[in-house]
């Protein structure tokens, strides 16, 4: 192999490696964005659930207790 062929092969290899690294970093960024969106959604739903539980507890405390029937 001549020096030109070795240079060309080395450049192609480096080019493929650059493309691979760019693609990998793009995928990592997309995964991080999706994870952040999921975390935000989970936090929002948890806050809504806790608020509803608090409202239900307040409503249960304000409501009169249910009368229980005696033994038959």
C-alpha cells in the first residue's frame, strides 16, 4: 500500500468515527431530554395526587361519621 492509500484509509476511518461520535452524542441528548420530560410529568402528577388526597382527607374530616348498624 502506498502512503496515499494509507492516508485515505486513515481519513475514512477517522470520518466514520466522527460520525459515530456525533450520532452517539445526539442520541444521548435525546435520551436526556426524554428523561427530563418524564421526570417533570411524574412530579406534576405526584403533586396533583397529593393535592387530591389532601382534599379527600379534609372532606372526610368535615363529613359526619357514618352510623354503623348494630349486630343482628
